[in-house]
């Protein structure tokens, strides 16, 4: 497993070791020992999976407030997505900054999104499946979002189309109007 840090503190790209031969391939998608050895101590308690039939579907930007905030380990197991995390930790030098990466069934990369970040993705292909682990159970009363096209954040989504959105995501507030109880340096 290879861990690549990003310019947003705590946000890392995980590249599992893939072993292939004439039959196909094998990889460990998660190994607690390897994570701890690399300084990542997160106990995952729930696995989620989503399916999006249509290219251009956008899900996000989502997060849960403290005390039910979630760290997420995201991977795409069918198709491809443009995965985005936004630092929403007040007091962080990178508050409002974003990081994006293509995750696909082909490249097998994963993104570890810590607490204090909003997360979303755009499907780049048809029939996309995304799987992710979280370290806190889903708590609808703490569920929040930020509008996907907030000009202050300025995410450069790769498809030049109007995305397919849920009503919840269409009506999400701007970053500065969103409820947020994250502070840099707090866990």
C-alpha cells in the first residue's frame, strides 16, 4: 500500500498493492495494520455503496456535523468518478480549498477524507458504483451539505454539463452560510 499526502492536511490518496497474473488480479482494499503503520488510526463502523446509472450525476458536497462527523475511505468499483474533498475546518490555512482526483475501477485508487471535510463526486461514465467506509454511523439529524458550484470554493468539475442532482444537493447552501462546527486542530 502506498500513501500519498495531498496539499490539504489529513487528506490522503491510498494506492493498494495489486497483484495480477493471467487469471486477473487481487488486492487488499483495507488492512488496519497497514493503516496504523502509516499513522492512520481510524476504526470504520459502516460500509456504504452507491450506484449512479447516468454519466454527469453529482452527489455532494456532504458532511455530518460533530459529534457525528465521519471520516470516509472512498473507492470506485465500477466506472469512474471525479472525487472532491473541501476543507471546511475553520481556522485552517486551507479553509475553503478543494482537492479533486479521478477514482476508477481501473486505477483502483482510494481517497481517505478526514472529518472536517465536505465530500462529493461526479460520475464520469455510465453505471458507476462507489463504495466507502465510514468511521461513524449515518445520523440524518447531523447531515449537512454545501452547494456543488459555490463560487468561493471554485471547484473545476471535469464535465462541462449541467449535472444531475438531487433536490437536497440543488438547494444546499454556500460554504459561508452552511452550518459548520469544525475547527482546525480539533479531532
